[in-house]
């Protein structure tokens, strides 16, 4: 019996130790949970601050891009505001050129040239520039081919042989394509 009592005592001590170990583990996990709970609001606030900063940076960048785009669009609008009026006045320049070519009286030709020159200088100050097309390679971005004729020389194959109607740039933008005859 003494032996059995001893075994029961040892067994009880073992169970007490196991129970104490379980309690210690629970206590440690409770402490770590408390630490996690204590860190959790701080970490959450740090995450929220980072997110808010990211949103701020993105919004600031978007606003800055908007501001730059608006300034650029405004500058383009101012620069090209006269485009419609100038493009419609090009017909008048063409008429002056026809009048110069078809008038016999030299005094009238000089008067027409003077008026035409004044108009051209006004348009140049606004950014209008005449295309130089004759003898150049045909470019679909600049020229409109009216017809093709056999090239008088081999060097003029695929080039502009004659200009039917002048083309114009306004601030490096094509506002009227040159109507041309192309050599083949």
C-alpha cells in the first residue's frame, strides 16, 4: 500500500505539474494576446496614416497633372483660336494669286501684290506658314494627290511635280493640305 500511495503521490504531482504547465502556457498566451491587443490599435492607426498619406500623394499628383493639362490646353486654345478665321481667309489669298496671274495691267498687279503681301505678313505674325511642296517627296500627312502624271525626270518619281492649291501650317499644325500632282 505504501507503494501504491507513493505512486498516487507521484502521479498527483505529475498531474499538478502538467496542470501548472498548461496554466503557465495559458497565462503566457493571455499576456501575448494583451500585447497584441495593445499593439493592434497603434498598428491600425499607423496603417491608416500610411493609407491617408498614399491617398494624399495620389490626389496631389492628380491635381498637379490636372493643373498642368489645363495650362497646356489653355495655351493651345489661345495659340489656335484664330485657326478657323485664318483657314477661311486662305481662299482670299488664293484669289489674290489668281488675280495676279490673270491681270494684264501692271499697276493693278502691283496693287494686288501689295495687298496680298500685307495679308501674308499679318498671317505670318499669327503663325501661318506656307508649305514648300514642289519637288518634295509626296507625303500623305501633308499632301492631297489630285492626279498622277508621268514624271518628266527619273528623280521626280514619287515627288510633287506641280501644286494646284498651296498647303499651310498654323503653328506647325496642318490647317490645309496642299493639293498636288505627283510624278509616277
